[in-house]
């Protein structure tokens, strides 16, 4: 059995753990599927590249709003897909080649399973090998959750892992789920010409979002999609290319393609963690402490397999923490998950940070709400935007920012000053009144929301 100083399971954000400071060690990286992880190959990067293409198409389609005569002849799906993945596949291959060229790194292609404390069996195409390590990092990510009625049907379906690489957009796409993955991919395929039906068990889309965001977003997309809200899928029938989805009220949806986007689950069940003494939460996430240490000595974890906030920028931060802690056991640092911003790249875009208004109520907090609309600022007039808004929540006595929620053009960018202020402890009044805010610019919607708190 070969022994390594450090073994990393997963070459997504796990690959970022291993920098040049590890060059004096014998390091191994185990990757079963995608070098570069989900984000690069089937997640945030390709979906946003496709979302931006959809934005360009929509701009042409809606040019008449601005008294511009333009015609959208077609979105060349195969050309778009090939442009996106030619770049990303090259990035993946370059990352893999770069590791091969480092004589202190060994790359194992295969599935790793624990056989004991800090010992692994790696099942490869050419047979299994056993390895041991002084330290192990579990960064094996997650996968799309597929519910029983879909699995039981034995008929074709797509997930976020597969749908972005299909050869042609469907005529009618049925989307099971109403979260951010469902919403983003529905937007992409609607702009390619697909008609879209969304089936969601809740009464609104984007359930975890602030109530104002999810309510207004759901209302906005009613005219674009066939929404089946408050409904659950009970059966899938028909044949490939002509599916019939039966819902719990007896109604049916006919579609030629089904996208399953009801959430993701950690890959912890594929690693035989119990053999190493690594505990998991009820939802399958690996248990870690503030320093990303698991319950097994010498074993760390990061990313979607353990994180309470399964986002790429969180996984990257956790990778930085693990990299430091592996080399500095007497000077451990921690990852902070309190003020993590997130974004949804739909039409309109959405961004959030901190608590929602419903969470403030549930916790019995004393809070103020400030709201401002894109339609109330000059650049919003230029955009003819009447639906975008910024909502901020703050503590009355101190002005401490509790949460922020935006819906509209460039929301993921506009939220950043609010993230910065909350992280650095800058109160809402100071943020609103101390710096200059450019006029006319979209950032005025943030300024006006802060002033609207009335603190």
C-alpha cells in the first residue's frame, strides 16, 4: 500500500487546497469524474455563460422597448454549447495536465472509499489500489437529487449535470423544481425557443429567498412559463421524446424533455465514511468543526459535501482554510458562514445576503426595512425598469445591517457594497451618508434603500 503525506478526494475546490507550499510533500489527488469539479464542468460557470447568451438574445428581442428596430433570427444552440464547453473542457484538461507535470503530485482517476482510518481503496479502470495518508481532505462534492417517481419510470430525464450539453433545445421542457437551478436553466431554454412548464410543490418559486423577492419573481414569470405551483409529481409515463407527467391533483403535463432540479445531495454515501470514523448529519453532510476538521483525526472536509452553504465561493474559502490548517496545526483558522452573499442569474437577476424578513420575524428581532425601486432612479428610467428593487434590513438602534435583497439588472454586483459594510461592521447610516454615490448610476438604488430605513 502506497503512503502519501496528503490525499485530496475531489479535484474541484479540493484541487485549490494544494498550492506550491505543499511541494515538499508527497501529495495525491483522487478524482472520479470531472477534474475541476461541478462548477467548471456542469455548474456555475457554464450556466452563467449560457445565461449571458440568453441575456444578449433577450436584449435584441426587446429592443423595441428603446425604439430600436432589431430582429432576433435565431440562437444557434449547438454553436453556443460548443463555444462554452470548448473553453471549459480546455480549462479542465489544462488543470489535469498541470498536476501531471508536478512530480510531487500523483493523480488517481477513480472512486475512493475509506477502508479504515486514513486508508483508502481507489477503484480505477485498470483495477483497485490501496493508499494511506498522514492527512486526508474530503472534497467529493454533491450530485443532483432524483426523486422516486422519475427513477421508477425508467424513462430519459436530464439534470443540471447533463442538460447543458444536449444537442438541441426541446420543443417543450418540463422542469421539476422551483429553486435557483431550475429558474436559471428554465430562463436559458426559454430564450432558445423552448416552451417551459415548471412543477413546484411550494406556492412560489425560489423558496429560500426573501418573501418580497420570491413573490415578485413568481408573479413576473407567470406570463413566461406554465407554472404548476403547489403540485407534486406522482408518475412519469409515455415514451422517450413524448413524456407524460402526472401530478398529485390528477392533471398531466406533456413534454419532450424533463429537467429534474429539485436539489442536490452530498456524495458522502459513496465514500464508506463509517470505516474511517467520519460522522455525518442527517442530511448526509459531513460533520466538521469551525476549522473544517471532521470527527476523524487527520481528516478535513470542504465544499458541498459538508458546507451549510453549498456555493462555490464558500467552497473556495473553505479550501483556503484547509490549506492553511494542514500546514499550521498550531495556528488554526476558521471559515465564517454568517454573511455569505448569493445570486440567481435569471431574468431578472437576484442577489441576497444575511437574513430574510421572515427570518427576522421568526427570531423576534427588532428591525427596520428600507426599500427603493429601479424605477425611482435616473438610470432605472434609462433602462425602462419598473420592477427592480433593493430591500435592506437593519437594527434600529445600531444601524447594523441584518440582510439585503435585490432583484433587477446587475443585482449580484450591486449587493457587494452591502456585503462589505456588513462584514466590516459599517452601519447603514454611515454607509448611506459617508461615501459619495455616483449619479446617475444603478448604485443609487442601494443608497436610497439605506436612506429609506429612516434610522
